[in-house]
């Protein structure tokens, strides 16, 4: 798993063998089983995640119904709001599949930034890209209908259709599982 991480990092900055060893020695890579809940509504956490393998899901529980807001797959990061502001979480994070994560916290990040200032610059660039992507995704969701959302998902993240249960996918698209089935049927007939 370290190779996946190092290959990703080296898209932005070069690492020496000594730097790679220091990262390895931090022991931040952890496996989780499918169904593991990493964060619950009402709980506090200092953990941020980078997916090396697998799939995470963020969801809210509203009136007893799960409302999926995002899926995070390989080479995507997630820093829950509660990590940034110290509040209790308003949502859940769980593993859709067996998952391997790099798990960090603000203290580990500060230690890494102190040892490797170039990491801080890389993280700043990645944060800016993530903020822009989040805004674009939000705008797309608000301005599109369910069929357009589904077609966009087919184009941008087709692997989710094979990896995520239909009811979670439907929730992510803002529709019921029955509506998703009808939508798929309509598109097949076209």
C-alpha cells in the first residue's frame, strides 16, 4: 500500500528514500472491514482519511432514513468538518467495502509539515483542488435533474455502479431505489 501512496505523492513532489522510510515508520496505514463505521453522528474525531483501497460513504440519518452525500474511493481524501472545527459530527462515515486508509490527525500532519515543508505546499494545492471540485459537484447537483446526475455519474465515476449498493447510489442521486430502476430502464430503451 505504501507504493500506492508514494506514487500518488510523487505526482506532486519527489520523495527521497529517507522520506519514504519516515512516512512508513509513522504507521498511518490501516485496514478496515466492510461495514466499519469510522465516524458517527454526535461524535468527535481528529481523524482524516486518504483512501488507498476501497470505498467510504458519508451519510446523514434524517427521520430514520440514510441520505448519502458522497463516496470516496481510491486516491481521494476526506477531512470531516468536526476535525477542522472541533464540533460533534453531524454525519456518519462508513466503509462500503473492505478498505485500506491512511489515517492522520492534526498533530501527525503538523509533525510531517515540520519535517517536510514541501508536504504543506502539496496539501495546500490538493486542498484548493478539492474545494473547487466540491463546489463544481454541488453546483452540478443543484442544477441537474436525476437523469442528468445519473448520466454524469456514468461518465465520471462508472465504477461506483458496480461497487455501491443500489439503495445507497439512489440516495446519493437524490432519488428512491425504485426511481433509479425506472431511470435505468428508460435509458436502456433509448
